[in-house]
C-alpha cells in the first residue's frame, strides 16, 4: 500500500498537482531499542480494570484508589476501587450521544486545591466540576473564545498551579478540531498554542506550535522564579530541573507532535521562550505527568523506532504522499499505524531512564496518559474499553533517577533550594555572583511574601464575588440551557399560542383557586371563558413577552438576575404568594410538555426545564422577598408629600382625573372624564383618600393601616389585586404628566413614589385578602 501511495504521489508531483497546506516535516532518525528503550513486555502485563465500563479513558485523576476520567461519549465518570462506574457529569447523562455530539470529549483532567476536577473538553472548553455535587463552571468556552483573532479550539490538556491561581492549557490547533486530529499531524500544520488563565484574564504564551498536547507543571516553582528575577544565568540543563511556575516566572514542560518535549519560561505578563526538554522520543507524545519521585511519565499514542518508523518519519519530506493520506478516514489511517505500545519515564533533565512496552499491542497499542499513585501506574488510552493498572513492582527500577527532595526536607524553602542548586553548579558560577544572588534572594523573598498576601486578598475577594453571583442565580449548564431554548422555540410555533398560554393560567387556577382573586371577572377555570376574558388576556400577552425575554437571557447571568428579580419585586405588589409562583412554574412546564409530547419531549428536555424553572423560581422569590422588605426613607416620604401637594393644588382635579384616563381607556382624556358625573365622584373620593394617607407621613405605620382599611373596603366592590398595580402605575403616570414639565418630578422623586406605592400596595392587598368590611 505504501508503494502504491508513493507511486501516485510521485505522479502528482510531476504533474505539479497542488498539495494545499501540507508542509515538509523533518524528524531525526527514529531511536533504536537499546539502553532504557531495550525491548520488553512490561506494559503488556498491565491488568485490565473496569473492562467494558469505560471506553477511551483518556486522562486519569486518581484519589485514594478512586479513578476519575473522561470517556469517549463525553461523560466524566468515577470508577470505584471495586470497578463500579458512577457518572459525575453531566448528571443527565442520557443527553450525551456519540463523541462530540452533545457533551464533547473530555481529554486532560486535573484536581485543583478545592478538590474539584479541571476538565479540558476538546469541543466545549475547560470545566471545573465538583465531583461531590456535579455542579460545574465553564472556565473557557472554546466555541466562542478568540485570542489574537484566532479561536481557542481543540483544547487538549491543562495543568493548574498548587495554589489554584493560574491554569495553563494547550490548544492543539486553531485550524482543525479534534475530529480532524489526524490532519494536524499529517499536514504538519503549526497553529497550536499554549495559554495561561488567571485573575487577569486569558493570555497566549506561545504560538505556532505543531500539535501541542500534554502539559505539566513540575516542582520547586519558586526557585525558577527567583533565579530569573535575580538575573543569574543558568543553562537549559539547570532550568529544565527547576521546572514550573511561581509569582514572577514560569517554567512549563509540554509536548508536541514531532516527538519532542519543550521547556517554556515566561513572566506572567510576557510571551514565553522555548528550549527543548527532550527530543526524538520513541512515539507521538500524548500526556505527561509528574511522578512522586520528581520524574515524568510520558504517554506515547503511537510508537516509533528504527525498525518501525512513523508516517512522518517515512513521508516527512514528501508532502504529496501525505496529501493523499489526508484524504483517508482516521480509521483507515489508524489501521495502518503501528500497534507498538510504549510509555517512557524521564528524569528531571529530560533523559529517558526506563520504558514499558507492549510490542504487539495486546493490551495497549496506544497510551494517552500514565498516572502514578501509591506504587501503582494507572494507564489510560483514547480508545480502549478499560483502564490499565500496573504495580511498580512488576518491572525493575531505573539505574539512575533524579530525586526531588521530600516536602519536609531542609530544601523546601526557596533559600535552601537555591543553595542546593548552587552547590551542584559551583564550578559554573563566579563567587561574587553567588553572594549577590543570595542577598537579592532574601530581598525578593520579603517582597514576594508581601505581594503574595496582597494577591491572595485580591483573589479571595474576586472569587467571593464570582461565587456569590453564581450561588445567587444557580445558573443551569449550557446543555440544559440549549435544550430549554430549543424546546421553547418549538412551543412558540404553536398556531394557537394565546390559548396555550391561557391554559397555563387555567392549570394554576385549578391547583390554587384563590389565585383567581387577583384577576377581574375571573370566576371559572373553563378555558374558553379564560380566552374570552379581555382583562386576563392583557396579562397573558404580557406574560408571553416576559417569559420569552427571560429564556433568551439564560446564557447572560447578570442580565438574567436583574430581570428575574425585578419581576419578583413587581409581583410583590400584586400579593403573589410562594404557592402561586411555584404553581405557575409547574403550569408552564405542564403546558410545554402537553404541547410538545406528541412530537417528542424526552426526559432530558423535561429535566432541563425543571432545572431552569427551579433557578428562575429561586431568584423570583429573592426579588419578591427583597421588595417586601423595602420601605421609604424619611427623605423619600418628604418628597412624596411635597409632590402630592403640588399635584393637588395645580389645575384642580384634572391631573388626578388623568389617573382614571390611564386606567379606563388610553383614548380618554382627563377633561372628558371630568364631564362624567360618576367619574367626578370617583376622582374626589380618590383625592380625599390619597390625601389622607399622604398626610399621615412620615408615620408610615399609620399610613399603612389606613391603606389596609381602604383595601378591605374595596373588597366590597369586587376589586381584584391586579387593580392596585394598575393604579400604582397610573399614579406615577399622573405625577409625571403634571409635574415633569415644571421640573418637579425628578428621578429621586420618581424613586420615592415607587418605593412608597410599593409599600402601600402591599397593605392594600392585605386588606383585600381580609375580605369585605361588615
């Protein structure tokens, strides 16, 4: 087959057929299987664990024998020590289909300082998931996020600092997604990037990389930072031993498709510089993980060696051949790939110190990650239906291993680590450089401590604010939001939408008959009569608009919180109870389910609606309860008295009559209403009652008691709770109409009346509920 491809490629090249973006790729000759790479079968001795229960456990987090991993259909699962598999995310796992269909594909996974999982999802972005509750937060949305005008797509692996302040992650390509991963390698394209996410935002550290894959932060972070800050020059050898991040400097090890590991170093506010950490590895590198000994386990997705070269080894300088290969499906390409499984362990200098192999691929023909925990290697892959377990006792220890001092040793302080490094490199440093470095280090430690304290306080405050917002709104996940919005659009396509919404009120009235008291002339739950009730239909129209606006804001938390709580606050004026609110939300779900079930309304959609409605209910109630506790201040009551006196004295009865023009008909005007004898009586009574209430200010309790008695009296007339809301709006309208032109109804006065009328409306409603006065 290879000869046939090469022959066709040669013909295409002679004909100068375009090869698109396929690049020349130059790799060193594949390594021979000698020394630490001497052929063995240790990997083939791995135990197959949880067989058939996890397909493609790409990355593994192991805690006390419990394995957390992401599988091919997008689920994040927990595997107990007995092999029982529990789904952690998403909780409604039945929404997940094939890979990338709905739930994406979880790749690299970590655990942060809050014991939450950090999951790099190749299709969706980076999640933080609480394995105890299943609650999650989308930290990076790769579907919409752009950095330097390029999409942050195909996120592959992530690493988080011990203090949780910074997250590093790889984007394997800005051109291709995971479903086209084979094209990235075969084409030789280099649009991959390395990013850092912290409290200051998302920043690109390195760009133009060829399929950056796994990323790992090493140990002894502070030394790397401080030595760079002190200006002490060290070789790549020393930096590769110092590893990772601190407050002012970063050393990161990550992997690329050309079988090399890179060492990147950069201050947090600058782009990084690169040095090769390890190269010409025996396979295409996948994830890299730190061992308890300070060494690195490197997983190789496909092996390569002198007797089994890879596609890039064979056709790296023949882009026409690879242009043909790119037309093949991933399955066809993988079928031709080697079945040589291998993982390697590197010391802190990037040297291979041992390898574990499965030459025939009987247990693992490819490996995606190796995690070491309590003397056991846990082995993942992107396609096998199990997790591998291999005790360290099965294979011999390497002859040499770079050991990181234990956490309780004398070298754990930054100064101790510096002195140990200097001791090992005495012949490379002038004595004066050493002295200056130590003096500057002490100063650096002091200022670093101060800066760290300030940063800790800033981060703590910021996290508290973000968490407060999320707790307040309890926003459902993007999948649930998508399901609700899509089914809502189907519901809106109903040809009899008014009837469908009227059915919501019918359901509520059936479950809570007392709710009919809030609406004029509603005394039956018959649907036809509800549709014919003009007063109710005004409310139905308003509700249709409000529900639609609310559901459109599900992916905008701040705007959603403001809208829902304002609805709750307004409904406090209507005397809405918690029972009414809960019944209305249940009625909405009932109406949607009833309408859509014949054409398909599955359990996952129903659960999504329940989650969203529960969130809306919680925030509606918070707005309602907050409004019930709002009372006007002394200054606001003084503004109310002053402005009411102005409207009573100005133009006699006309401005007050405009209240009734607002209530009765938009076409009526105050002058015409005043010609009506019955209306004149209403205007005078209203003026007298309102004046009596306002005159009691600033005694708010007395004013409230009077308004409550007014409400009780109006129960004799069959007045409904909706009346007081309309009248409150009408009062604001009349004040605005009469006083704004004279500059006597500014924003402060408007707010004073809004708060005052809210308090009085609640008292009026209490009176209505007490019933008619004997």
